[in-house]
C-alpha cells in the first residue's frame, strides 16, 4: 500500500547574489512579500497540502529562517497580554502544523547538491521539493501540489515537475522540459521525454520551464550522486531528473494553471512584481494598496 506523502524539502541555501545588497545579511527567502517573508508562504502552501515534516536547507545566513519558525514564548505571551488574538492565532498555527528540521549546505554547489542533503530525511519515502524563493499565487496555493502528489502516487511516478510557459527568448535562463506529446493540458500529468538545464538560445525543445515545485520518489537520491558537476562546478537537479528519464523511469510535467502561477524573488524585477501582486491580493491591506496605486498612476 502506498504511504501518504508528508515530507518536504525547502532549499534556501543559495547565495542570492542577484538580490544584493538586500541579501547581504539575510537569505532572499526571508525577504518580505506583503506581510510575510517569502519562506512563510512556501511553508503555508506545504502545510495546506498536508506536508507536516519540513526540512529547510540553509546556508551561511541561516539564523533568520530558524528564528522565524522557532516558537517564541516571550513574543506569544506579550501578544496574549495585549489581546492580539489574530496575530497570536497566525503565529501559533504556523508552528503547530509542521515539524521543522534544518541542515546546512556548506557551500552552494547547486540545487541538486542541496536536495541530496535531504537523503536521510526522506528516509526512502516519496517527498516534495519546494524552492524557498518561489511562491504560488491564488486563493488556494496548495492546490497544484496536492494534485501533483495524488497523481504521483496514482502513477507510481519517479518525479512530477511543475512547469510554466515562458517567452521563447527567455528559455535559456531555465530548466526546459520536452513533453512526450505535443500539447500539455493544464493540471494533468504529461510524460516527459527530456529535460535540459538552460538550453543555449534557439535550441530549447519547448517553452515549458521548470517552476519550483516537484514530487520525487526515492530514486532521485540515487540519481543525484551520479550527476556530473556543470561548468560552474554545480550539481543541477535538472540533470538528476534527466538521469531518471534516461533510466526509463516515469517522469511527468505538470503545467500550473494561470490562477496558480509561480512568482520568484530571485531578481529585483520579479521581486517588485511579486510584492505588488501579493500586496494587492492581501485580504487586510489590498484595498488600500489598490487605492494608492490608482492614485499614483495619474502621476506617472
Ligand atoms: P537560484 O538558482 O536562484 O540561485 O536558486 P541563488 O544562488 O539562490 O541566486 P543567485 O543566482 O546567486 O542570485 C534557486 C533556489 O535554490 C536554492 C536557493 O536558495 C533558491 O531557493 N539553492 C540554490 C540552494 O539551496 N543551494 C544552491 O547551491 C543553489
């Protein structure tokens, strides 16, 4: 009988050089988007999909992430005394709905290297990987992951990888998927025939880019140690997935629906867009932000 997937790995050990100086002393995963740090959205999405064991792969500036998810009895009791029930409930639910584990990647040798540090944590079970610098939009951001996890179990997949469409001229920046058949319907698994990390301009087999959410069987932890480092001496997760395909294992792509599009905070342009869209969608302050932007638009 297949077991429920309950483990997730959140890599957050990258250098974040494109976000300097904002990331000089804190990981980009702790940058605020509207009222929360990015990694809190990621954790809430995982909790919403029923994942209650979360391993965060941290790097040199790890303290802020651990502090954020550690219970803080002093803060909780002062909120209690102040009668701030709303914040109290928010903070308590974040900590009570998952158990957190941390391990550190001594040097950022690539996403594949980071994920391989989760081998013991995964303990031979299926698990989810959710990049700590990427958010899923929508009123139900856990929906795509929940559906991917169900499909993974039903299909006995080796991997299901979320993808999104990107402009053809940008494919050289991403891991690009080659689907086995022409059309890729939204929200359904489609067998993958290849995956290529950052294909040179003009050579991409599609405009479907890997989009920060994955479900893996334990086969990935056997594949990653066999991946050769790339030109930058990094172990790419994409190359590990490629090995799974070459072994003939069932690997699928899953196109995110437009309402659950992926946002990443890896560069400033994308971070600013993310902040604005999430601030506009904020249930408490969205209205005020909308009014402000409308007024401001007249001045531009
Ligand atoms: P990026 O590919 O954006 O790399 O990582 P980066 O190093 O963080 O950023 P730049 O290129 O220096 O600006 C995507 C995700 O994978 C994690 C990052 O923390 C981010 O969440 N990552 C990346 C690791 O955990 N370890 C690595 O070695 C590389």
